[in-house]
C-alpha cells in the first residue's frame, strides 16, 4: 500500500493552482472537469511523480469548518520536505509568502510554517 493522492481544501482552485505552481514550484498534473469544479492535482518536480496533491474545494460545510478550525489554531494542513529550509524560507519570503513560524529547531528537524493564501497553514520540514 502507498499514498496515491492526498488533498488540501482550498477556498479558490484557480488561486490555489497559481500559488502551488508559480510560488511553491509544483507542477500541474491533472485538471479535469468535476461538475462546477475541477479535479485539480499538482505534483512535486523533485518527487517521484506518483503522489498527487489534490486542490479540493472546501464548499462542503464539514470541510469548510475543518479547514477554518485548523487554520485558526495554526495547525498545518500539510507538510512538505525541503533539503535546505533556510534557502526555501528566503526564496518564499522574497516572493511575498507570509510565514507564521520562521525556521525553528524541533528535535532533530527544522520546521517553518506559512500561509498558503488559500485557507491553510503549510509546514516545511528539513529532517
């Protein structure tokens, strides 16, 4: 068994696609009509390409409440690995990304947390 698709709820799929591709550097993999929305996934160009991140609309009341609650509490919705957290922090901050946690030592790892502009806190981890 392996992870195939995982998702983050987003307020606006077009805005999320722009942020996740143009700012974070992911690549669009699937973009298919799904009723009023899209089945919209991105992948990491540095990864194996077989794990998709679904940018899922948060219109279901339970999804919206979940997303808003963990955002308000500062809980990351996803965690992305980086090789050099300081370089990635500087790159993203230079692109206007707002961090709530600067690179910080946590056990044997370094972490930083930023706002993805789509309703989520995202954690960067350098192990």
